[in-house]
DNA sequence: AACTCGGGGTC
DNA sequence: GACCCAGAGTT
C-alpha cells in the first residue's frame, strides 16, 4: 500500500466523526444514508436519517410505503425525486433480487437514483469492493493534491479526478479509504481556508507546495439565475381551503401547495392573474386581497411567491382541476408534504394571530 | 455539454 | 448576493 493511502487511513482511524451510518453494516441503512447525502450536508441529513429509519426500518417497509408518507419523511430535504427513486430501488431489490442487495458497484448502478458516485460508495463500503468514488470533497482533495487545473465541474476535470481516484483506491479497506478522502475534504481540506497545517497528506500536496491551495479546484462559473414570480390563491369554503398536489414528474413532484401559477411580473392587474389561474389550472376565481409574500432561491431560478385571498366563482370548476386536490382545515396541513416556499406562506397566514381569521 | 432538480449554511 | 454541499437523470 502506498504512503498516501496509509497516511490517510491512519488519520481516519483516529480523526473520523461518529456518523450514524458508520456504526452499521446494514446495506439498507447505508443505502438510505448515501441517497440522502447526495448534494446534502452531513449535518442536514442526520435528523432525517434517524426519523426515516425509525419509520422505515428495513428494505421491505420502504418498498411498501405509500408515496405521501415517504415524501412527508423527506419534506424539507429537497430533491424529492431521490425519495421516489429510492423507493423504486427498494422495490426492485425486494421483488427482482429476492431481497438480496447488489454485490458490486456495477450492479448497484443499475438501480434508479444510483449513479457513478453512489455506486462507488456502496460497492466499496457495503461490498468491500476495490472501487473508487468521486464527490465534491474528492474533487477538491485530488485537484489540490495533484494540481489539476481543469475545471472540476466540466467533463475533462471530472474525468481527471476519476482517473486518479481509480488508480489510488486500495485493495484493502477501500470503503474506509473512500470515506477518509471525503472526511478529509469535509473537515481539513476545506473549500475556504483549508487547515493545511494539520493535514495528514500535506507532504504529498502539490497545491500546498506551490502555495495555490486557495485557487483550486478550478470551476467554470455558472450563469446567474432568472427571477420568477408566482401567485397562489387562498380559496376558502366553510372552514377549509383548497390544496393542490403537484404532478409527480416535475419539480417538487408529489408535494402539496395552494393553487399556484407562474405570472410574468409582479404588477399584473388582479383580472390578468385570474385569467392565468383559469388557463393554467382550470380554476375560475376572483382575487380579493394580497395576504402574504415569500421569497425563495432554487438552484436554477429565484421565486417571489404572492398569496391572495380569493373566491371560487364557478362552483363546479373543482371537477375540472388538472391536479389532485383536497379541501383541508388548516390544522391538517401538517399531514401533507409541503415545499418550503409554501411553508413560508402558511407561516405568515396561520401562525400570526392577526392574519386570516378564516372568514 | 447543458439543463433540471431543493434547501440551507457560509462568507 | 455567490458558492458549495457524500449527484442523478434527461435532453
């Protein structure tokens, strides 16, 4: 075994954090952790991880859960497609693989929601296979260690890191080595102000030798994101209001919200917004008054979401709605998975006493 | 290769 | 504001 690998493993043995998915060898639990950790920080995942496994302790319980319960467990974690794909993976393991988990990265990667990184993680950690993995941490560590100048968010740079990772993953303790690499990136080889003085592999780091660790890894800049405006309708009937479910295919799929449309800009006349509700949702309403407003930033656009108290005009229009819907009491909201912009609106509408006393 | 798909922490 | 995080899937 090479010096880099020995140094990193020795460092990992005494400096690794006590993360909940590291004290188990249950493939199911490790699978759940890896999916949750995609593009999501360790500290964010931990409470979700515990709650998820408490409700769904094994692969069969996940395979059989209904989507609404599943999404409620995922609520606030983001990238909700991950949860639905994870369930599909569980179903394939139960029904097609007879409850036996894949035995290699190649087999893992055939399952939905498991790409190159996650397959490498599961192959090495669960199966003990000598297989590499590259995530944001590994890109940063290796880009600095080997002075990779190519942008790591483009194919060339990514391939360069994968080549190094494939060459360096050891036959012994591949799972620990891969985790050590990520642990180093998460706690020492930080994006900003890396703690080079305590780095166990500082003597192997080209960037440190050149004093350019702050300039690596190189990334191609992303373009700025557009601003969008949305209008939501608070439509009350007796003590209840109308909630719609978003289509499972698109963004925030399967989650619930007030009837909501995208509008071209902020200062449309009420009449014009009403026409958009009609054409987009088949919902004929009369807007009464602005009640709440929330802003939110997604990865590829920003949104300003307004909420208007409204009246339903055509009583039968609900029968032609393009989405699943429910009339619910405000106390029932907590039973539905709701995305964060709408949570912000609900907080303004219901949590403060002066607002919307419901008729 | 570019785009879609969340949310939150950080500076 | 911009950047980034144990990325994957689609076009």
